[in-house]
């Protein structure tokens, strides 16, 4: 007997139900994988970006604390201060350097770390009028900064006034929305003022 | 239907592609983060290696007497470092140490630390005026911009002002309560802070019994040093069965390494609070060091056993659970000074102190901040009044007798310096002038340090003495055995770089005859003056950066303007001086 398919007969209801069910199950699974994968991607990207920001920021702060000769109470040191050293701002004083990299005694440059609108700023104010060759700067070290805390310590790790500090401890908290959640990273570093 | 087939498959392919891409991007991000974190860690390691190179350079310079020129590559830990030493000027060397991870060939990370070091004596002038037991006498209308620390009384006339704090220490008795010293062959070295013959002689103590009860004002230990040992602690302990009692620490003081030289000298140690001792009771003076076989101390030991009121002992660790104490044959040379001489700060009218006042007795002062005292009369205190306070302990002078002897020894080792009359472009020193120097008027010349004048130094007017520029930021000294007598408008100037200064120091002893060691006339004189055992009369209308003396008589209308940079002076030193880092020169490149 020769078997022939009736092409004009279409699919049976059972075939249609099975096909639609498979389609829905596969579609939901794929969609779920896509959503989770995208969420995971955002979360991890956020974590890496924050990690990179924290690494670079803390390295910058640590190196400059080491080279500073003093934590300045304010900048400018005379007149009305624009910034003051406290838990949220750090002002470091440096001996200026000439074009050969030699230190100029009794001439000082200042570096300010401050947070504004969720960004950690790094600002350099050289005393160019008295021969400093240090380059000025005003750049963002980190985005998504939810908190920064500067602690001023003496050699016995007791809290002291900023200008009496032998070392500075910094705690940087970054927070960013990743998908539905907030991704938060906290890092702490500490450095001694080598030129104090 | 045939043309619409495979839609699930296409959707699946697209979804898989998206998942694959995001996964790959996530892995790439993780890899970048991992590399960045590794790099950050390696930067820290490279910086630490470079700092190790700096430490090695300073240590090697001291060990070789300055013959160290650096090293091309030394492997250490996970990397290596190289050191280059160059001369900046006659007194200063530049050290550039570079740390490499993993090595100098094809480094992944490198960091360079640059410092400057100088062979010298670090001297810290912390107060605008520091006075010994001779005290401070202020005439009328003087202004001291800065703080005053006096081991003796402060007395003042009318209209004087101290802008900082005023401290008057409890006065020590003029003569030591206990003393042992030696001369000749019986004097031997006792090594402290080194493994000697298998013995870790790290903590060394000498016992004594005071003849009188009261506060122990200070002790002096006869010491010298090998290499450059660090600042250490000296403690006063009770006795426990013939050894120091680790649970009976009565006082803690600091022995400043800069005061000790390569020749024996009595080095003063004072304490944060003066301990109260009972007569004829045994106490111990303990030197607490850590082991360094290249940088350690020698305490003079008298093998004749002439001291009958105490014995010396050593221990590898005085504070351990059950410390082991070993006997030493001999007596370690020391002096103890008891307190008890009453001291005070007294004014007549309008004696103003803008800061805090610490003294046993305060009389007729206007104090803007707080007062700490036993007795107060006729005074106003804007801040808090704190009666019942113990007398402040005396402060050790920034230079020791040994520092001064070291400079003199260096000057005497050089060809003698001849001076008869001032000439243009004259350079005096380094070396010794056997006799007095009278500069007369208008003599401008260059000084090379140390310049040692065995007689008197006399200047009339308008003389200008400038330290040679070859010393860079370091300072210099003119040592005078006799009196320094200066009339008007004379200037003592440093090199002009940094905080460099030229200090005039007289060792003339005013303590018996009350004749001043340094007499400065009126108007226009400037400089830093130091009379280790003498009185300075600073005159009127002058301006000083710092004065240190056994006693000071500030007559009328003088001003002393203390500069904060004086807290870390580096003086070009004698033959036994050690290289040390110049503060403020640390740079990471």
C-alpha cells in the first residue's frame, strides 16, 4: 500500500498545542537566560568599573600622602578657604618642585581631594608665581562615589587634628545601580606622610 | 507554513549569541580588573623595593664612611632594586633607588624613590627660646613670637608678650645626687643593642640608690655610638630581688640618637613625668634597644667597681614573661639629678602669654588660654585653670656636650686657620683659629663649617657672615671657647637655601660667675645663638630666629621670631657624624 500525506489537511489540534507549548517553554527559557545574563553583565561590569576606580583612586591618594609634608587645614591657606581638611575633604601640602624636579624649599603646592555630585575630584594648585613647575590638574578620579572618609591619625593610631596627622586613612565607598539592585564597593587604604 | 519554519531556532541562535557576547565581555572585564589589581599591587611592591634601596643606601653610606656609590641590581623578594648615589653639593647626596618587578630586565612595573641625605647632626629647635637652669629674665616690652621652655625661672618686667606657650620645668638640683664615672684603663666599653659573643645584650640596666627623696629630674648616661642606631627609650624601674622589676616602670624617657657621637659624652635623658624616688631605695636605669649588629651603643663601664650603691645587669628582653637578667662586672657611668628647686613664672605688669602656661608658681600674668600650676597669684586666666599639676619635666637641650666636642675634634683635625685682618672675599674655615677674632666693622665674608675659635669672637658693626653655598640646605656652626661680643647691625646668615642657618655657639661657662657668654648690643643684629653653659644677653631692637642658653637676659624691646623650619635642622657634622635623610626630600617618580 502506498502511503500519501494529505497536504491540504493542515496540523491537528494536538500538533498545534505541542508546538505552541514547546515554543512558549523555549521562549520563556531563552528570555529568562537573556534577562539574567544581561543583569549579571551589568552587575559584573559595575563591579569591575568600581574596582578599577577604587584601585586608581587609592593609588593616587596613597602616593600623594606619602610625598606630602603636611595635611593643610585649608586651601587657600590664607584668606577665605575654598576647601578645609575634614572627613570629607583632604588637602595635602607639598614642597614645590622646579623644572628639574628639585624641591623648592618654603614654596608650597596644594592637592585637594573632594567629592561633588558623586564624583571624587583630584585638584592640583601649584604656586607657579614662586617658580613651581608642578602641573595643575582638575580631574575626576572616581564616579559613583557615595561616601569618602578621611581619618587623621598619629603614629599611635589615635585620631588627631588634620594638621597634626602622621598618617591618613581613607575609606572610599562607590555605589552604582546595576539592574534592579545597587552594587556597592568599599575599600580602605592608609599611608604615612614621609615628608612630615 | 514552510516559509515560516525555524523561528524558534533563529530566536535561540540570537539569544545564545547575546548570552555568549555578554559572558565574553564579563570575562574580559574580570580579566582587566584582575590585571589592574595585580598592577596596583606590583606598584606597591616596586615602591617598597625602592624604599628598601634607600634604606640600604643610608645604611651602606654610614657603614663605609661615605664610600658607597650605589648598586646596579640587587634581587630582593619578588623583584629587585638598583641604587644611584650622586653629589648635590659638598654636604648633600642624592639617592635614587628604583624598584623593579620582577627584575631590571623587562620589568613589568618600576618605581623610583628619590631622597637627599646629608652627613650631619640633626638638631631640632622646637622652641623660640629654650633656657636651662639659669632661667629667662625679660626686661620691658619684649616680644617672643613662639613658645618658651625654661628649666629655670622666668621673670619679667613690664609689657612683655609670649605669643605661644610658656613652660617652666621643675628645677633640678645643681649637683648630681648619684654619679659614677671613670678615667684611664679601667674604662671599658659595654655593648648595648648587639649580639656579642652569643649574648643578646639588648636591654642593659644600672641600679642606684638616691641619697635623698624627691622627684628624679633627669639622668645622664655616658655613651657613644657605632653606626647610626635609632632613638630609644630609657626607663626608670623599681627593683625586684636584685633585678629590674618589669611591672614597676616609674618613668619613660627618650634618648635622642643625634645627641650621641662616636666619642663618649654624658647624654641627658628627661622623662615625660618625673618619677618620685625614696632615699636609699634601689632603682634601675634601663636602656631598651633592639638588635642591630651594625648600629648599636657603647655604655662606658668602669671595671674598678668604684660605685657602691648599685650594679649593672643585661637581659635579652626585659619585658618578657620571666626576664633573664645577667650580671655585668663593673659600673656603667651615669649621673642622676633630683628635682626640688622651686620654679616660677613672674611678671610685673602686662605680662601676656597668648598660649598655655605650665609652671609650679604663676605670678602676675595674663594668660589667654589655660594655666597648669601648683600656685597662682595676681593672674587672669581666660581658659581653664588647672591647679595641683605636677611640675613640667625639664627639657634636654638640642645639642649635647658630645656633639660640640665632635665639631671641635673635626676642626682640630684640619689645617689651622689663620686670621689677622678682614679682607675682601675672605673665607674662614673649616678649622681652628688659635686665639681671638676681632672683625671690627663692615667685614663681609664666607664661613665654612665648623669654624672653631679658641678665644673670643668680637664684632663691632655691620659685619655679615654667610655660610658657604656649598652646604646647600645644611647649616653651619661657629664654635667659640670664649665670649661672643657683638655690637650692632651684624648678621649671621645661612646659605640662603632652604632653612640653612649659621649658628654662633659659645661654650663659655657663666654658671659660676654669671658673666654672659654671648653679649649682643642694640639694633639690627640677627641670627641663631647658642650658649651651652652660658648666659645670653640679647640686647634691644634685635631680631632672632632662635636662642638657646643656660640662661637668657632679654633686656628691652627685643623680638624673637621663631621659624618652624628650625625644628629639623641638619648641621654639617664631625668625623663621627652619620648620614641621614633630609626631611622633606622624599619623592616618588
